[in-house]
C-alpha cells in the first residue's frame, strides 16, 4: 500500500473539520455534562454552517468561539481534532486484511 501523507492531510483538511463532529459531540457531553440532544444541536448547527460555507471558519474555530463551550480547554479541542485518532486501531485493521505495515 502506498500512502501519500500530504494528500491524506489535504483531503482531511478539505472537510473543514466535519470528520471530527462525533468526537466533538462526545467531548461536549462529557466535559460539560450536557445532554446529548443539546450537544447535538450545537455541533449540528456549526457543522451545517461549515458545510454551507466551506471557505469560512472550520468546525473547530466555530465551536471554540461559543461561549457555552468556553470551559472546554485548548488541549481538549486538540484531542478532539487530532487526525491520529483515526489510526488508533490501524494495526488491527491491517492484520484483519492480512496486510503488512
């Protein structure tokens, strides 16, 4: 398998952070003890704004600017929007496919 890391990063960035929306939802519910439905409304609204205006602020920027989310730290947001999170089980996935890294 040939992986072109620059292309992968570029494609992920093209989403404006939308690929992290479920992680953002979980962080909001956990850190703020907010009901899932309320957190969903917040994330959904900003995700739809990113979708409608991909040249505008990313999902992360939009969420960080919300006063009701101000107690979520920069480190928490760094964790939410960390692309390495998608690679957590990569060895297991490749093993199932009988592929070597």
